[in-house]
C-alpha cells in the first residue's frame, strides 16, 4: 500500500494532545490513491478515519489502520439566481474554508468561523454555532466506500442530519471517507444575528447591520475570549452537547431554575445550556488530575499537562454524574472515544 507507515505517533494529530500510536497509518492525499487502495482491498478490516483530530479522545493506542484525510482543494462550482455552490475537499481546514468563501464575497458560513476540524468532518457532526447549523447550507457530499472503492453522493436527506448528528455517526459509521462537500450559499443573504452574544457584540459597537465579514470577525473574537486555543492548551472544544428535554421535563426544570438559559425547539422540546448546568455544579475552573474544566467556559475540558484519554474520561464522568444528581439531566459527550 503506497505510503503505509507502521507505529505512527498520533499525539500531534489530536487537538487534546493525548498520547496514542497508530498500528498502521496512511495519509490520504488524492482521490486516486484512496480509490486504488480501497479497490485492492487494502482498507478492509479495523480502521479509523482521522481529520483534524478535534473531535476524538484517544483512550490508548489505536490497533487498526488510521486513514488521515489530507485531501485539498476548494472551488466555486456553480452560480444561479438563488445561490452560489462552493465545494471543498475533505481535508481542507474548516475555518480556512469559511474565510476563503468570504474572500470570494460569498456570505453564508460566517457564523461557523473558527470551528476546529476539517470540511470532511463537518457533515459527520453537523457542526453548528451562533444560531446556524452546517445542514442549513449543505448541498451534497461525495464519499468513497472503504470496503469497495465505490463512489457515492449523499444528499441532505441521505445524511439524516440532526443536532450534532448524521448517518455517519450511525449506520454508516466507519464505512465511508468523505472526499468532497458542496455547500449552497444564498445570493439573497440575510445575517443570522439571533444569538445573544452577537447581539451584545454589535450593540456595544453601535453596528446595526453588520456584513458577513464583520459577523465572522465577531464570532472569532467571541470564541477566542471564551475558548482556549488548542495550540496552547490541549482541548476538543465543547465537550458536552447541550441537552434537549421534552416539554414536561423542561417545565419542571424551569420551575425550579427560572434563571437557566433555555431555547425552545420547533418540535416543542427545549434545549438547555450544558455549560450553565456544569457551572452550577461547581466544576468551572476545577481540575481532576491533569484535566480541568476551563476557567472561562465550563463546556470545555483542557489538558493541563500530561493527560491521558482515561484522565479525560474520568473527569467527564464525574461532571456528568454531578449534573444528573443535581438536575436530573443527562449530559452526552460530543467527541468520540477511541
């Protein structure tokens, strides 16, 4: 297999900086390389697809083939009266791609600025932030089935997007490598400014009608003020999903905690703020061994030095147990344990 390496360290390939070694490692740099290896049956068996490593927690060495997606390329695909379609290869860095679209005067993804990871990972997680989910701008994606080398196109319906969820975390998990994603950016752009932090940011500056680049800059500033840079302090971003509870559970919860942030959902359920729950349990800024709950954002766990995946898992378990005991709310971990 062209480019196959043995016993490759993954410490620098995951943003938490956790120690792990891949039994076998292949860096995917072209579609032809990927298809050839798959058709030859060289990718069958236990494997892990690795993008930017921002949504994985390595619990130890990886005794399987690690496919590191390094496909590059971005382009304007088509323009019509309603939208501009843009595409990026699966290994492109998400934030760089967002800023590139703005450089082309193509608004639509600005609320998703500074999210770590790759373009290929974005549909798997259906990334979202500051009032926008990726699914709202998604057109289709292209992927290769790793057991056969067959190419497949997935529509939005095929992807079955949900809150931080998709088919690639369910029945299609591990079967495909996403090679290219196409987005539909509206020509009649409207800013998404419903998020309180954005309203506060522009209100303080007297900006009534920000453009897309101003929104991107604001999101970057807000994220940097709240979240640690993985290059300086190992982390995987938001560690827990915001829990969604049914209407009855939400009514009981809010009667007991009327000051809790909450967001009504179209189906009548209510999304609660995981960070608020964790903060009220006293974990913000606290550590358990070499892993801590960040001092500025309770949703983020950080590697304070020398942490292992087991250390991260231990702190996450303690936090989730405390939240359940105090509020009766279950927290779900956002990154995947490997």
